[in-house]
């Protein structure tokens, strides 16, 4: 309530921008940041970020990039964390045995896959699928090329009819 009006702040300030960008660079989502009291609405921050002439534009873009790179670092932590992968069960006789906790394993897989997908879209040059373009000339193209090179088609005029 800096201006005496109730509600979220909508005026840009350097301090607010720094706080938002620091949290973004630590991997927090804009939605979670803006859901807290004292923070502007998501749409307000997006409006600030879309203005290429503002000081916030570059700061926001860099904070997002750093946040995504942090997320990439965390992929290994998520994939390597096996603390909940096994559960102990007891038989009716009281014997204990371990079984795979499929729900925890599936959840970890979902967390990894979601982050990989997001990174491939947010930072495609770094984490996107590499598309290798190759082209091989087919037989018909090769024959045409050879005919052009040998002069066999020199007698044709426009429209495909011979002179």
C-alpha cells in the first residue's frame, strides 16, 4: 500500500524488480512469487517484462535464463534421489521385505521429464532437440543432373519441347 490504496503494487520500483528477479534466478516460478502478499500481479510483471525499452526487460530475461539453468542442474539431483524408491512391507507372519515404490519412481520420472520439456522450449539452443538436416539426391534427380552435365538436354527449349 505504498500509494495508500489497498491491493497489490502495480508501480515499478527497482527494489521490487530486484526481489522478483533474484527469486526467478533461484528457480522460483513467477506465479508463486506473485501469489505472495506485497507482490504485484503476474500480469503486471509480464507487462513490465514485455517493454523492451525498460530496464526490467533485460534483467527479467537474464533472471529467467539463470533460473532455467539452475533447473537443469537440479535434474541430476531429482534423477539421483532414490530415498523413496523402496518401501518396506510386512507379510501376515511379520516378515519384512522391500518393494519398489512405483508411485515415487513415477513421480521422479515425471519431474525430470517435465523439466526436460520446459528446458527444451525455454532454452532450445542449449537443451532443444538437435535436428540434423541431411539430403541425398534420389535417382531421378541424379539422372537429371548427369543429363544436364552431359549436354543431353541442350536441345530442349522452354516448355519441355525439342527444337
